[in-house]
């Protein structure tokens, strides 16, 4: 491929280099994928106001996320099975994030364990928590994150039960991949991926296998989410988990103003407006349409971050201008990782940063912290006018 100039270029390379089962895992939404599609297409409905003859020297995208200095307010979102997209993927992504000056979030469903990432990066990272029924496991998980020096936990609230993703069922998704004629035939074409995988010992869920009880097939994400996840998770349990952690907490998966208020009442440090990249409730609004109302409801009480659908720096600027204090990206960095390992994650951050910085300048701003809704042209009916029950 010639020069890599955008996230889509990385995605094309990624598709070529990584086994179909793992590409499909990332590049899917639940059921009809309506929400997955609209997460990105709804960004296109918002336009920028072009401004001219404004001094564009000394620009900065720097800021803070939950009190931490960042080169741009963009955190790497937790993504399950990242170490299957590229050998030792979580370690590589955490290193790229550290070098760039943005937070990395490790998923509970990672392949590299909390300890692996802490040892390899020596940088505080955020740790994402799924709530399992096994209380001892949760205590130990929080303790392990504390020992590893994690600077925040991100509690995911929108996956007590897993949204169905047809491709994962059809592919028989597992880590390590089950050997079937179809998976062997496909993996045989991904030589670079396979050689690197043979050189690592990390090929299953590092935070869970050997740590959690009540999991009959630890290689199957869908079977153990069904068996082990705490379906009873409620706001009292969220409060308990926050207490169990005792440090900074980000609550992820908020799409409704009432839930945003509950999260703010609990005293969380931030929420993430997210529909899990369209992987959970198909038919939910896109995250970008849900964002403005949530900012209006709680933006003065709690940091409101944004996730789901970001594929360009322009998307980041739109979310920021609509009131998000910062954003999380998922697929955008996974494409880079699958395409080119650590250098690919760095490349995706560089691409997003350049697009963000240039767009901000052309909208007449030099400091991302000063950007507001006035740089945008948002259709009057963008948020939707819904019947009240
Ligand atoms: C896990 O978070 C997933 O969406 O698969």
C-alpha cells in the first residue's frame, strides 16, 4: 500500500493481515448493526463553520482527563481480545499510548494480564472492569489493578448480558482460536500474524483464566459472559464496586439522562456516553446524538466523555464541541494495531491528532479547551423529538 494517510488505510491493511475471526469480532455490531452504522454516519450530519483570517500559531490540543495531563483528550478504550489482533497487543498499545501522552485502558477481557501490561510499560493505565458474580474474583481483580498502579477503573455498565453478534457465532470466536478447516485455511494466509503468535505465550484471557470460578469454557467469550457475568448488577452494586476500588472511577455505557444523573449522584469522576460501539443494544441512538442532552443534564457536575463511532480527528472535534470533555477510541486504534503493531497504534494516534489540530485551526481556534458548540452547524432535529411516555 502507498502512503497511509487515514484510519481507513489502516483498516484495509488490518483486514488483510489479521484472521477473519478477529477482524470480524472488532468490525461488528449486534443484530442488524443499525446502531453500529449510525454511530459513524451520524457524525456526517454535523458540519463545521469555516472561519478565516484568525491567527493560527501556537496551537494546542493538550488538556486533562480526570485530572491527568494528556497530549489530546483521547483515551484508548478497553477492547477485548486485543492480544489476538496482534501478539502481545495490549502491551504494544499501552506503550504507544504512553509515548503519545494519552491514557490506555486495559480490558478485563484482555489477553495480556494486568500484571503483564504493568511490567512491560511502567506507566499508570486505566483498568476496565466487568462485573462478575464471583465476589472474591472482583476483590482480587481490584486488588491486582491497585497493585499494578492503575490510576482509574472504568466500570462498564452496558454488558450484563451480551448483545448477539452474528459473525462471532458463525466464526466460533474463541481465544485461542479453535482449529477448524475454515479457521486453519484462513490463518494459513496470515503468516506474519501467526509467526508472532507462536512467539508469545499469551493466547487466552490473561485476567480470567486461572482466576475466575464457574467458567466451563474459558476460551469462549460468549459462553463465559453468559455464565459468569453478574446479571444482577444495579446502582447499589455499582456503589459497592466504587467503594471496593476507592480511587478514580469512570462509568461507561451511559446513554440516558436519567442514568447520567444517577452516575453523577454516586460521585463518579466521569461518565462515558457510549453504546459499546453498537455492539450491545441494537436500535439505540448513536452516541453522538445522545451526547448533547447528557451534557446539558450533568455536564456541570461530572466529566462527560464520549465513545462510539470516532474514526477521524474531525469526529473528535465534533464530540468535543458538543461538550465531551474527552473521548475514547476503540476500533480506530485496533485497526492500527492489527495493521502494524505498536507503530500502527502510534500511526492512528498521529493521524487523529493531525486531523483534529488542522480542523480546529480551520474553524478559527488555537486551543482545544476553548472550542464550543459555536464551531458547529448541527441540524435542528439532530437529537430527535421523541414522544414522551
Ligand atoms: C466486549 O466488550 C465486547 O464488546 O465484545
